[in-house]
C-alpha cells in the first residue's frame, strides 16, 4: 500500500521518490506537539461543535491571526463569486495597540483589557453576516475557549503582553529576529519563542532588514519576509498554537552518517515543508502493519455543489456478502419501501438508452452502443477482482418500472445504499 522511509519513518506512495520526505536523512526536525484542549477535541471530532468548527475553520483562524493577508486581487460577483489573486501573496503586521479613535484589529485585539470584549470583537468582524442568535452564541463561546487557550499557550501572545507590562513608554518597539539564534547555537532552534527571544528596543535602535519590528503604537504596516521564522505562526495561530518556528535560513542539515548537524549546510524551503507535510509513524511497527489509508478529492459541479470521490483501504479485503449489506444495484421491492423505489426510479436510472430506447443521448456511440455499458447483464452474486473493483449482483425480479413508456428492470439502474429506514443513494 505504501513504503516507509528508513530515515524518518514517513509514509509515501510506491511511485514517489525515496528522498521526498527528508532528503535521504538530511532533514531532521522535531515533531510538532499535540494541540492543547479544546482545539484537540475540535479537530478529532470529540467535541459537539466539531462539525461546525471544521466547516468554518478558516474563519476561526482569521479571528485569531496576528497578521493580515495582502495581495493584488480581483473580486467577481454574480452567481458564482470568484476571488482572483494576482502576483505574490504577502502578510502585513501592524502595531501592538491601535492609534487614537481606531478600533483594534488582528494582533491588537489580544491586548484589549476585557477578555469578553476581545471575544465579541473577534466574533463580530469574522462572522458579521450571521444573524442567528443561537449559532452566534455558540460561536462566541467557542471563540472564548480558543482565545483562552492562545493566551495560555501561545508564546508570542505571552511575550507581547509581557513586553507591554514591562515597558510603560510609548515609543518602544518589539523585534523578532528573523533566524532565531546564531547558526552555531542549535539548541532550541525549532522551539516556540520564549520571553527572551524577543527584543525590546527604543525607536532609534537598529535592527536587521528581515526582522519583524512591531511598534507600540503606529498607523503603518510592515510586510513580513517570507523566510522569517514567524511568518507561519503569526498568520495561522490555530495550526501553530505554541508559536512554533517555520522555515528560516538558519536550519542546519543533518548528517545521517555522523548523526550530527552540519552547520555549514542549511535546509531548503522545499525540503522543510516536504518534511512537515508527510505523515510518519511515531515508532517503527513494520512487523505489525495494521494501518489503513484513505484518500479523497472534492469536485465542484456546474451548480457549485461539492461532489466527493473517496477511496478507503481496509486491512482485510471486504467480502461480497458485506458489500451487499451496504450497497445494491437492484430495484427495491415497491411493496416494502415505496419511497425508496420512487426515488431510485426518478434519480438513479441511467438513460434509458440504446436499442429500443433513445439513441440521441450523449452516452450513445454510433447511434446504438452505450459507452457506460448499459444495460448490464444479470449477475447472481457480487464479484470482486484483484484490484478491489466490484461487479454487483443484479438478479431478475418480478417487479418492473416504467420509463418512456418502456418496462425496465435492474439492468438500467445505478447503485444505491441500503440503510434501514433511510432514503439516501449513491
């Protein structure tokens, strides 16, 4: 099903090159910590609000992001609104506190003295179009919980609050070094920033061009360099809850032959994110491989509705009897379930096309042959081949359905689910 890297235990498809995950052992990064609660329960589906949260997760992240999104773009309205980005996408950072008569936004919201007003502010500018009182109250409660989590765990938020409390002057700046510590000091390189990893400077002090400089109160915006270690953490706080470092120029390569870091060679941006994106085992379980896999793709149909194609790999091959319990290609008995019978009659019948039926349909080739292979042959038992494809059982029945003044049996219909008291279909 998949191959496992001998260096980092990453799972990859057989056709993928061996070094795609860790550049054959040259990239070695610490694993990201498990998200704290309540985010972990929301992500794993164990929270009653998980379904709504995952559906709107981008909006929730926008409610807490510390930097703003910037680009040249076009917006086209109408039946299918389209947002087109032109050129490069970039992130912008403002000051810690808003200027006079300006409402706080992005990073500035974290420093509002009233936590309830913080949550209300996030809820109002993120979900402004929703007027449902019950839904709004649930969102406000969820935002409050996530907000409390970030105040407790995110080291950027804690560091910024500490800087504001420590320095009462109005002209100071906070500087976040672009590459963390010097390349000869590897310890803690990938950890979240601690209090001493930000520097408080007077407005006249010097800093490097790629550093992030956040002033105490300023109307200007600073563009954040894409290779700054905080680029991801400030924009995606729900992905990097503790403020973990992203890519920067100072990440050394690992030498698998000496088991030491080579500080004269650094990891590329591509290799860094390739390592982060891969799924890997925490430990080697090659002797007992009970893993399952799944893959899906979502298409958007002409009317803008989502349509999913899902593949699921099981540990053991599913037998034909189990398939028949889930999906059927036979007409249901109208005397047992008239509603399901009527739904299949309306929605699940192909054509009818071919000889004796309409020949002007798109599926008909040479005015006689259906390219979708309808009508199908009757089959007594469901069959599976070595690749897992199934040919479902279609037995002759005593009941028919009428379509275009013709009698049809099971051979012209497509599969539908068999769930008790359910009228769903595939």
